[in-house]
C-alpha cells in the first residue's frame, strides 16, 4: 500500500509530530511505502492565488475552481501543487495529521486542501461522494487536542467531535470519494503523563496494523439519489 501523510504542526518536538513519525515508521515496518509532506517544514503556501496558474483563461476575473480545471488539463498548475497532487493520486491511504485548532484544522492544512484538491481532477459537477475523483482511496484523520475525552460525546459540553469535523470528514474527504476511516484522537495531550502519551503512541501503532481492513464512516451514496441529488423514492 502507498501512503501519503500530510503533517501540520509547527513544532517538531510536539506530540502531533511524534504521532506523524510513529505513523511513518509503523506503516513502513508493516511493509507499506510512505511519503510525508511536513507542511511547516516545507513552508507550504496556504494562500490560493492567481500565481497557482501559469495559463489563465481569464485575466480580468479569477474563478479559482475554473482556473484549476483548465490548468490541470493543460498541465500548468504550480509545481508545489502538482507535486502534492501526484503524491495524492499515487496514494492508497491519505493521513492528515494535525492539532485541533478551534474545532478545525490549522490554516496551513486548510490551504493544502484548498490548493491541492483540484476542481476537475478531484471533484466537480456530479463527480462527488461515491462517484468522486478519489474513489478507492482511504483517508485517516489523526488529531491531537487539549480537551479531555469526557468533554466530547453526546453528554459532553462540546458534543461529538466527529460532528465538529464533519466539514473535513464528509465535506472534504468523503465528498471527494474517499473511504473515510474513524479518526484517531489523542486527548488532553499537554496535561497527561509521559506514560500516558507513550500508551497513545502504542495504541496508534496497533491501530495502523489493521488500517487496510477497517470499514469507513457512512457517507452519501449517489445511487440513492436522483440526477438533482434528491432522495429516490422508497
């Protein structure tokens, strides 16, 4: 299996970075091939601009998605986007590894999503969900946070964490056709003991051993909707 791991934490000594390193080492040890994009180390440009396109179709008004479509077809996307897009297309499994910021991803990772998930190549029109451009690939979100596990869930003050990340799990990964695995969450990381952090790493190592056999979260299936995305009569 080919794995592409996208890591987004500014501190190399962070526990989030330790999880990324663990994932790369564990998956390699299990016989998989792993590529890693450390976005902060790469100084990844998170801002989507006209500079992403060498061949603009309209120089007076930029529709970013339409320019993505055109420049992907003409092979004129910027080199950094093309390198990540090639790694994504080659991957069987995408891992997004990051700390939770305001119930979301760090801005640098959102910028990776905005620039790399290219319209036309990845999604567009009716090419979404079960017919998306990344059908057949798997995705795993690995996330660290400061909150305790008991702060999340049906009875927790914040509610279900998967619901908070629906914009990522469904609106991004599922939308593009990927089989989205249940995320791996590391709770209360800054406040627990080293022994507890080591246990999390051990749990993650074991989780990754069976990642190829896991079932995905339930996502919309276009076979259950008509041409206008309305539910079929039952």
